[in-house]
């Protein structure tokens, strides 16, 4: 039998790996890859791992063809384990295959493998195991430390210079940041930390599962550089890249005698007694088999996609995580990395999540702030004080910093007791300005309440080189709120809410509408605020009016029992009433121009400061034009706009940004109104502390307005409307450096303090209970990381032109009045004539199975219709205009005016 297991090299076999590499030395220990040129140490086996892209022992070859990668992977699996998985039995074939043969191990071990492996038949047999050092092995920990004594008991870290006592194993615990025995190294690079942690992984798991009787054969394990320590004996014994080697030299006679009692068949004859050493070896084989073989072995037991998805959903339900979190790129990245890691992943503990990893993420985010701060010297920044109320009625203020690079969350403060106290608000604002650096701050944006106005003036009195600015989003939202108090607008809103409440509380009716009459589009359209969401939904109703009319005139509606309800009859009368749609058209003509400005400010597509003054002025003119210059039609809306926008019409930053915007400055109809010039002069005085540079900037204004020098080049002229105004100044204002500096800082700002959706924070309890200092710090770090990760995700999506969806909880709060009838419970009963729930469930299940088989579409829309927005498909902040809805016969008569539109 031994003759049959002769080495393949002895019969002229050439390993297929040599087709893809060239030996660099006589012993063929170093091989150069033909594809990437890397020289791989460890012989042909390591090269094949390099080509097969197997993790753990050698770096991947990214340039090798895919067929070469697959071929090498199959070759490695075949050599190590045979053509199919075998049961690990006490027969000679299983035993010899476990230890591998021929070229699949390193050349330096050939002398030990050429004679075969020995089994221990009794306890008296003595086996001499060569230490790894005698085989040329060098522990990877020595790449990162230097021994301080002859016995190598003390090791100095190359990164933090700490001297670790206890040998190389204790030193690796220091690098891998394993708590309990040694202080972690905070200076080691992340790749070093991960590499050493992976090297130590077997050690922790191997010791836990050691059998009690294994103590008798502990001497057979190979010794590490610290043979006195039990921990290090275990570590090097289970080295991830090595296998136990039994014996030094045995005759073929001894081998045949040892194997004589073993079954030579398919492993069907069990042994009466299993030697202790053999048990340990076979256990090692099962524990340390390569990942590729584990995957091959576990393939028949692979879980279905449905089981996996069910387990993920169960965690969401248990932890109370919003289903909206499944849309996060961080969630999908987590699943990807878990899949790449394999089956042995042990999840982090709660202490680990709220401990070191939270600290690491906090440090990473603070590094982002350092990158932002580097740009503030050129562009400046805006401090945003975003006030809002949580579910418990407390007033919270989120402090953020905005610049062209993005928005950064600073902290959140419970201001319930001080929101009406101007002095305390001033102290909060002043503290953030001091933290960010007054020289970097162009403006502080807050709500336009009386207390904030007073606090803003106090801040301007102390900080002479920045502005306090009312929030444009807040002011426009107050306009929309007053618009809704106009009698005709309130009537349209009330009737519209009756329609949406009725439809969204009948599952079958909602399904019928989306499936057959609106092309899958929703009636509800959330926006940034409740008032904006209401007007967006009114516009949606108007866009989809044709489909709604058809539905309430269809046979399915007429034959349903819902048409017999009083509520159903009332909604039917509203939908089929032409006057309702005419009034709704009037409301849209009066409000839509302001809504467009509102959406532009909060879209984040570009910095809003350069455009806001002109946009609001044009919105007023558009409302006037929509109503044919009839004061009776637009007068109420103009009065409301002037009442809330007057402070911003005369704000120096808005006026200066309008003047310095090249896309407006060089228009034939541009007029330098005296108020605009005064605003520009005020900005020169406040934003430039040096009097000499201030005078120089003032003299350079004429060069800009008359397009002299670089301002008048062909490139500058052709890019006046193409480039962002701040970028245009950076490129073409180089001859007027003093004015250039001020212009870039003004044109790089935003005009809204609404930096992020409030419902993002699931940690409102940070302000609720009294805690010790350590617990409070963890919660502060948690909310700090939470907000900034969400802000970063938002920024990445915008760069990739992805639609930004609102959180489901925020959607429900914004559209609550359009969904929930406080007087009635939602009816969950349904009729087969409207919707067959069973068929829908079957369709969903079929889609799921097709997806598992790879035949389904990757971006499948949900098949089940849900009542609440929490479980519906995400609605975009800026949904696309409705297509395919057509028009009806009433369009010709929509321009009409009711008798009374007064409040």
C-alpha cells in the first residue's frame, strides 16, 4: 500500500502551477508570478494559493485570468482532499489524505512527508516533534517588534515603543488589542492589527475546545519561541499555515505495522478503540481544514435565501430597527463582508460595539472634520442651529457646520428650558463659534423667532466679523403655514385629506388604484416639513386626477361595498366634482413657485446662497403672472410672502451674493439696486478685518462689474452660467485677490439651518435620564457617530445622483393628517373583487424563489400592499413628475376665481 502512495514527483509528474510561474532559486522556494510579477516565497503551493486567491497565507493575484484562478482552486482542493469529501475514518486512505502529499506543502518538509505519517497505537510510544524554529519558521510577530534579551522574553513594539514582557505571544496580543493580559497598541496600523488578530484567532478558539485528555499528549505539540509559556506552546502548535508533523524518521515496515489494523475499504468497518494521539490529529483536521473545503463540504447544507432573509428580518423585529435601515449602504456592506468572511464569524459583543469600535469610528469622523477645516480658510463655513421637538415634546438643538465639502454634526443640546432665553441661546451659539474658530465662520443660521433674533444680535455685537442669518427654510415654511389658513386653500386641503385617508385605510382600494389607475404612483408625497408635504400631496392629487376619476367611475368601484358607505359616497362626490379640481389648480398656481424655491434650498444639489435672492424675487413675479396680474387673485399670497421674507430681502449676505453671482451680474436686465450695493459694502466691512485689503477689494468691484482682465476672457464669459459661482471666482478672480477672497466665502454658503432629518436620531434618550459620566459620554459618542454617518451617506448618494428617501418614521409624522383618521379605525377588511391578497402573496413568494434561482430581477418592486408608510416603498424627497396620467375635459375651465378667497 505504501508503494501505491508514492510521490507523484517520482513518476515524472509536473505540477500545473509551473505553467504560470518561474522558479527564482535552485530549491524552487521562490517563484515569480507570470501575471503580476510578484515573487512568492514558499514554493509552488504558495504560488497556486496566490493564483487561486485564497486568503490567509499569501496576497491575491489580481491580474491572473479567471480560468487560471478556477483551475488552481480546483487543483488545490483535489490535491488536499481528493475528488470528493471523505468521512474522516481510521483507514489509511483518509489518514494519508489528511496530511496531504506531493507538492502541496512546502519543500522544507518533504523529508518528513516522504516516509508517510505515523499513528500512535499505545501511550508508551514516544514521538519526537521538531520545533518550528528548526524547520525555518519565523513567527510573524517578529516583523513588528525587537527582542530585548537573549531569551526573547521582552519585546519592544515598533509602533508605540512599549516593552512587552511575556514573549512573542504576549506581544501579539498587544498588537491584536486582545484585552485581559496586556495593554493594546493604539499606534499599530489597521492592516497590522487585522493580520495579527487573524493569526491569533485559532489560538483562542483552539484552547476553548480542547479535550480534557489532551493534556497527556501536550508534549507532542510543537514549541514556539517561548517554550516555557503554555499559551505560546498552543499558539505555534496550531499555526494557521502549518499542520502537526508526527515523528522524524520511520521505516516503511513500522508504517505498515501501524496501519495494518486499519480498514482498507470505504471506511465502513469501525475500530474498537481509537488511540488518543489519533483522536487529536483527526480533531485538528476537522478544526483546521481550509475554508475552500469547508465551503465544499457545507454546500449540500447551504441555507436558502428565504431562511437567511427571515433571520435578518427577525432581528429587525426584535431590536425595533426601522425597516428603512435595510436601504442603508452600510447594511449592504455589512452583509457583503460577512459573506466574504465565511462561516466562522463570531459577532461583536455589546461591550465591543459601545467600546473600542465606537471610539474608532469617532476618531475616524473627527479626521473628516480635520479635512473640512483645511478648506475653511478659503471657503469659510456656516454654523447651523437646527431646533426641533422630539416625541416627548422637548426642544432640541442640533449644531452642525456646513461648507462646500459637506455638513458635519457637532452636537445636540436639550434647550427646552432655555429656548425662550436669548442670553442662554447666545452663550450656546458663541461656544460653537469659539470651537470652530471665529476666523472660519461667515454666518450663524437659526430660526427667526424673537429669542433667536436677540441672541443673533448679541452674537454680532461680540463677533465683529460674522453675520447672524434667519433660516430661509424656516421663513418659507411659515409662509406655507399661513397659506393653509386662507379659506380656499383650507377647503382644498380638507377635501384632499378625505380622499387620501379613505384610500390609504382600505388595502384593496389602495392596491387597485396603484395597479390599474395611477401606474404604481402614490398620492402621498412627503417633503421636508408638514406644510410642504401637504402642498406636495395636493399637487400629486392634481397630477393623478384623471386616474382617480376613472377609478371612482369603474365597475369595480360601483360593485364594491365601499361605494355604499357614506364616507365612500362623499369621497366619490369630491373626486367627480369639477369645482374641486379647479380650486386645486388655483392653489397650485399660487403656491407652486414658492414650493420650487423651497425644494431647491433643501435639495442639496448646489449651494443656495448665490441664488436665493433672485429665486424668491422671481417666485413672486411668477405668482403674479400665473394670475394675469390680477391683484385680487394673488394679493393675499404676496402679503404673506412679504411678511415673512422682509428680513431676508435686506440681509447683506443675500444682497452681496446676488451682486457677485456672474450668472446674474452680466445679464442685460441686471440693475444694481441701491440696497444691493449697500449689502455688498456691509459684507466688505464685516468679512474683511484688514482695512487695507478692504479698500483694495472695494476698488476691484468695478473690474468685476465691467468684466475687465480675467473676468472678460472667452473662458470666463462662456462659464458664467455653467460653473458654480464660487468655483467661477476661484478660477477667474485671480487678478483681484482681495475681492476674490470675500466673494468665494460669500458664495460658498448655504441659507438653511435644516441639515438633517430629525427622526434620524434613535437616541433621544441621551437628553432624558441622569447617568454617570462614562455612560453619558458613550451616548454622546453614539449620537455623534449616528448623525455623521447619515450625513455622509446622504452626501455620497447625492454625488452618485441617487434619490434620497426620507425615513419611514419621518414620512408618517409629516403625512399623519393625510393618512390617519382620528375618529375611525382603519378597516383592514377587503373584497375579492378589488384585490386578491392570496394571489399577491403567491406572486411575492414566486418572485422570491426566482430571485434565489438567479432568474428574478435584481430590482424587484414590492408585491404586497401595506397600509402604513413604514412598510410601503420609499417615497423620494423630489418625486418625478407624473407621466401617462393625461388630461381631462375640465382643463379648459381651470382658470377661474371663486367669489371669496379671504382668510
